[in-house]
C-alpha cells in the first residue's frame, strides 16, 4: 500500500489477495526493463525482439516517468510518424498499470477500426509480453473493446462512439493520434478524469497533413504549446548543445554534397544520401553512423516553462530520433528533396519534422501587376516603348481558354533574347467570342504565329480537336500531376469514338501548372530575367482576372472573391507556348530549341 497516494500496487498483493510485504516501487520504464520481453509474443507488431531495453531510446524514459509523477497531470507528445511513441509510452503505461498500479484506464483513438485493431493487435498481445500481465489477462473477461480485470477496467473507444466519454472515473486517459480525431475536444477528455485526485492524460500524435487547417491549428500543436515545450538537446562537440533539425543551407543543420544537383536541376538521390551529414551550431560535423550515439547522450530541456499550464509537460520528437531507416540522414535528405519536387513539402514537415508548416502564399498582387505597365496602349505597337530595335524577330502567340458556350482569348508578342537571357514580351489584346470563326479572325488580326487552345474541357474536346486539325492550333491541357517534366506531348485520335476514327493523329501538350504558373508569377512580380509587360491604362477587368490565382501551401486556388481566372490561364498558356517554341528559355529547365531534347516513348513524347 502506498499510503501517500492511497494506491494498492499489484506488487503488494499475494495470490490470496492479502497484503504482503511492500516491494520496490518502479516507474513505467524501470518496470518494462525488468519485465517486458517481446520474444514471448512472436506475432507482436514491433521491429524489436527480445527483452525491452529503455536505453535503446532513452528519450522516451522521461515522458513515461511522468505517468507516475503526482506533480504531473498532462503529457503532450508531438512526434514524427513511426518513432515508437505508442510502444514506449502508451503500451508500457498500460502494462505497468495492470501489473503495478491498477486504475481505470481508457484508450481513445480516431475511429472504430483503429480502436479494434489496437486492442487486438497491440494491447492484448502486448499484455502477453510480460509474465505478470499475461497471467492477469488470462483471468480477465475480455471483449472487443473492454478488458475487465478483477482489480481494474481497461477500455478502448473513439470520439464518435456513443459511450466514448460517458463513464466518469477514468484515472488514466491515453489519447492517441489526436490530430485525426473528428470533433476533437480536449476539454471533454479532461472532464472525464477530474474526479480522481492523481489522474494522468497523455495526448500523443503526429500532425495530420490530410486536413487543410493551418499548421498551428492542429490539435497536437495546441496541446504541445499548453505544456513547457521540451526539446531533446545533445552536447555539441564544438561547445554548448544542439538539437536535430533541417537547419539552413549555409548554417547548422542537415547538409549534403551540392554537386549532387545535376545541370538540369534534378538531384542524384544516391549521391545525396551517401553524402548527407549534420553540422552543429558550433560547426562540428556529425556523420550518420554517429547519429544514434549522439542522440543517446541527450537530455530534455523545457523551452516555454514560463508560459506552460500548471502540471503540463510536452515533448517534441522529430524523425531524427527514429532508430530505424527513416531517421537516417540520407533518407531524411532524399525525402525532403522529393517532397519539394512533388509539391509535398507540407506533408514532410508535418509528418517527419513534426513542426508547424509555415503557410507560403505565392501570388502577384494588383500593384505588382500595374508596375509592369509600359508607355504603349492596348492594341498598339509596344516595340518603341520597350526600346526594341526595328525589325527584331517577334512572335505573336494567341492563347484560348475554352468555356461551355464561349472562348476567352489573349494575344501577346514575344521578342526572344539570347539563350538564357529571357527576352521581352508585351500584352497586345484580349477578349472573348463565341464561334471558332471569330477565333480565326482574331488570329489573323494579330498575325499569330501559333494558337494554343485549352483542351481540358472534355465536353468540347471533339470540336476543339477538329478545329485544331483544320487551323493548325496546338491543344494544351494543364495538369497538377505532371511532376517530372514541364511538358508532355501525346498523340491522340481526334475522331476517337466517331466517324473517321483512326484516320489521323493530333499532337496535344500537357503542361505542368505548378511549373508554368510559378514562372508566370515570377514575371508578374518582376522577378524574372524576362521582361513581361502590360500596356499603360490596362483595364481593371484584365487586372482582376490575371491576378485571380495564388498558390497556398503548394495548392493553386482562387483569391477570395475572384472566381474568373480565364486571363490568368491564358497568360500561363502563353509562357508554356513560348517555352515550347524555344522563344522563352528559363535557366533551370531544358532548352526546348524547337523540339530539341524530346524523348520518344511509344505514343508519347516526353519533353
């Protein structure tokens, strides 16, 4: 009997239920070190085999200790995916509670299926990993969601289960993956333990990238900031301490050989992985082979003790602390670069670094657009105002956005510069019409060298393809799934499913919206080597439409109140056509050179 807390420990009972001589009191990880052996359960879901050893992942010791600390009420653990939190904290806590510190215990996860799987695959099997808890489990009454021991109750549930938090008197509440809970309510959880004098709640989760809320609004970030925000600090060989993190390209953090970047801007991932290393704030270099040795020398240090809620502690566990392959410097570096290339940086930062994603907004505001205006009028000749020599080669492109019952068109002149120098372009005119014949007249009016027409609107594809065959226009289709090349050429049958099928083929071009819209925004903001211009007094209609679209956290969307984006799409197609024709040459992309560099693959030409 622990008189101070009024708790009867399992170790104080003999087989007849009578009090025996008190035994040594062990905290959660100390008890697990002495009693848990995973070899007892061959089908248990853990990469570890043999006896549990808390020194393997010593950063889990302190959070586990807090579960028997009378001065602590809440433990929030903000962690990367698959770093051992469930095993080292939640499951060890359950085993220790059943064996040594009986108290009503509730485990809550996101949904019914997860609760059922955790009960069957982790809790019940995990109890068999220790002799004492295995014997107690054999004598208990167990269902899919409850285990009723003679001395305590254990239940699993999920937020939308009717009785999830109905029973009062849970002394230990284990809240797993709270970021994925629908209708998350920490206050409801807290009310379920307030009838006990020494309750404990664990909030453990990786941030959830599937939701579109801001990074700081994720429930686990909210709970983490309620505590004292502890970070794992290790001794820096150059003096002082350091924490694991991505850092910066020129300072401390994760680094790799910059020569692993190829001339075309892609990365040699094998070379990146082999050269990855860590540089401490003091300038010491740490190789991957040394990572775990340094990690095991660390200590927890609070960073927000002054602002923490009373009796709340919180911990941050990034992927660098994973003892397995995910934590290797090379794997982290390659995952980071692939996430950047695939537009998945937000997922990487949330799931692997367990850090808030700082929302990044890419846009061109109206003022920036108007600063691109030059001294020429809409429909006039801009060459003189732009200082372009008379007779300099000029290409006029017409791009067309297809709607259900009409077209939006835009004409822009391009003067190519030397290779890599960018060149100059100027808006000539824009408008909308209804018939294809009107588009032909507009093309003749501006002397268009090439017409690019949107073919993403499937309902109108047959007539768009047929007109393209007759007029020589180029069908263009924007895609946010094109990640490894800026443009892909595909040969299609324009009469497929109709009379004349198989008679002709038509080249269509799928263009990466992530690439060409980003290039366009750079031009609109004046950040490009290419001089992108507008006429003086350009109408507000153009400014509203051309400035309608922004990129937030890698996702393209309309600005609030600006649903009409036809001219923005036309301008993005202009950049695509200029690149495709070799008129515009971004330094970081392959030089098209009017077809140079195309790779034939079956019926597709990958550019």
